[in-house]
């Protein structure tokens, strides 16, 4: 099998990278096709073609709102999580920058949040980046202490994309609402996996993305609580209540709506299955490979579909390549996979050394994964690790 | 993103391991991403008779390690010292731009091992 890399020769591929993206649900795909081929009007048009699509877009807005406990009028469709994060952060600063210059976020945010804040920090704003503990969770006391009279925005992600740690969002919401500070939550990874209620959680701005919940890529939304004023970043034809101009990606939005509806229906049952597979995979790896560490929390403080481990003495990209060769898709926080050649900022913030972060491996499970697939990973991964360790100068030094 | 040759050397690396009581040892770390490579070699009549490597690093790092051992095995020390990082990368059919630094490790480790051998020799 290793001699011939003809990709077709791998009989069965196992996809365990659902936090990167998910396949589109067949029901969603079918619906989208209709809006490409038949109902292709511009939702802004007055004629039948336009009206028909406009109606479907507004239905999608309802479906999205429902999954997070919002009103349809509070949903702005965007091109995805990255744009929603930027709109929330830069839009708040543009609208409220005259009231204060202080911003707060955490060390483990997605780069869409962190880099937007870092840009603002270079341009006249004060930024506090909260640390996390070894499980990847912030301390509420740190947050309270960081708040200043001129704090205008606090942004904390709901669940982390790398290690699956879940933050105390409702508790933070109580604090921010009391102080009148805007609270933005990046819920890209938690949507459809954890219950979200923007009202109960006192959230002002919430980022979500379609392609992590079996919807199409390049679509997302920002929830903006009624009464919360932010400024748009994109000007033009006044779509999305002037908050996001540009002809709507109607098929994408409609698909996203459907995906939200399905996620709401399936969440409970699906999570039960995912948790079982997750815990089986964690146990299988820990029992069969020596010198392995689970990164992030266990149990209910962890996303139901996330497994993140560090395997000592081996490097993550080598692991990924080896897994890919036998048809298993995962991801890693290794410096060698990062493009920037720094290991994952999330793992470093949790106190991992460069070396241990280097050997990190993330499996993110999804709807269609089976127990049999998990068994295959548990069976194959130890062999790969053994081969790479035999090649590693670090391993030799230890024994 | 990797060439067939890189994948081949990653999958079936040549000369993996460690020579016992080697004539020269070269260990270099990669400042860029923290990877490490160790070369051990035996020299006879100024020729690299045997060479082995161990590498902690990405696919490109493993492949370049493997390739450099192939390139210098059986060569004179002088010839081996002229092997450049670029030559190793080229022998592998090229590397992605972000991975060019990984090839530095390989040639540098070989050169370090040769230097170690020469240093030891001049001491006796
Ligand atoms: C936590 C988090 N925020 C934001 C994003 C960006 O979302 P999108 O890919 O839709 O731009 C991602 C996707 O990887 C994510 O995991
Ligand atoms: S050794 Fe780290 S990127 Fe190649």
C-alpha cells in the first residue's frame, strides 16, 4: 500500500477533521441546488424571481435565529466566521471608539479574533489578553480584574477549535451586561453542539459559521442584539440592513438556514453518540500509546466531538502525513504545519512546551463517523507512532 | 504539496538509526520550528563508509535527512562537504517554499558530523 501512492488505492478514507470543515448535508445540498438552478433571482429585485428568493432568505434568517434563541431581525448574514468576528470587533470599535479605548479577549481565540484585536492594539487601542489554565479555560476573576472604566468590548469564544475547552459564557455575560460592556462570543465551534441562548447568556454579538455544521462554505452570520449599535465594514447596496452590503449569497444563506434547522433537531442525539466515540478514542489512544497527554478538559467541559493529544518525541506533521497515507484525516498544532512555523498559540497558552505542542494531534469527529472507524484509528495510530519514534533522536535519549 | 520523491523518502527512509561507536556525530537543531536531527557516520580511508540519521521533524525534514545520507554515502569527506542544502532539496524534486529551511538541517548535520570526525582525528 505504501509503495503506490495512487490516491485511489486507499479503499476507505476516515474523515476526522470536522472542526476544519464538514461535508454538506445531502438535504442541504439538494435545497441549495434549487436556488442555483431554478430560483436564482436577486433577493433585492421586485419581480417574482427576486421575491421568491427573498422569502427563502428570510426563512433562513428565522431558522438561524431559532438555533441561538435570537429574533430574525438580529441576524446579519456574512461570508463566514472570519468576517463575522471582524464585523463584531471592528464594527464595535468604529461605533464606540469614542467611549473608550480598552478591549479584552483571551489568549486562545481563533486568529480571526486575535489578529483583528492585535491590529487595533497597533492603532491606538489598549488590549488585555486573558490567560487560560492548563485545561484552556479562563479565570473569571482575571476577567473582572481586567475590566476598566474605558473597556468597550470583551470577546471570549464559546468553545475552542483546537482543544474543545468550553468557557463560562453565561457567567461572563452577567458581568458584561451589568457593566454595559459589549460582549462578543465566537460560537463557530459550539453551534449545533452546545445549547446557545443569546438572551439567557446576555450575549450582545455572536459569530457563527455554516461550514462547521454541515452547511455550505463561505456563509456565516453575526447576531447583533437589538439596540446594540455597530458600524458596517462594507459599504454599498444597503443589504442586510446596511450592515453588510453586497448581493446576498442566497443559496448559501438558504443552505445555512436548513443546516441550522437540522442541527437543532439532531443535536441531542448526535452529541450522545459523539461523546461516546470521543471517549472511546481518547481511552483507546491513552491505553495503547505510552507517553501521551490529553490536551484540554475532560467530560462536559469539552466539546463532544474534540480529541486533542500530544504524543511525545514525535512531530505532528509527520503524524498527519503517516495517517493520511492510510486514509485517516486529522490535524495538528505542530509548528511544521502552521505556515508561520510557530506551534499552536492555544497549546502554548495552556502551558505546553514547544516540544510537546509539536507532537499534538487533533481528531474532530462528526455525524457520519462510526465506532468501526474509531477502532481503526486506535489500531493504526500506535504503529505509526512506533515507526516515527524509532526515527526520533529525542526518543533514544530517554530510554 | 510534497513531491513523490519526498513522500517516498518519508515512507521508506534510507539509513535510519544510529551507528554504535561512530567516528563522527553531528546534531543540529532547527531554530525555525524546533526540529532536531542527529547524524552518525563511520569513515574509512577518507570515505564515508556508513551513515545513519535520526530526525524529529516534519515530512520534509525526514525526507531530506534520508536523501542526504544517500547522497554522501561512499563519498570522500571533501565531496560530502560540498553537498549543499539546495542540492538535497533538488535531489528530492524540490520542496515547498515554506519547507526549504528543513533541508538546512540535513546538510548541516552531515557537515557537523564530518567536522566532529576531523576534530577528533586531529586530537589523537
Ligand atoms: C473558533 C473559530 N472562529 C472562526 C473561524 C473562522 O470561520 P470561517 O472559516 O467561517 O471564516 C473558525 C474556523 O476555523 C473557528 O474555528
Ligand atoms: S522540520 Fe519543521 S517545518 Fe520542516
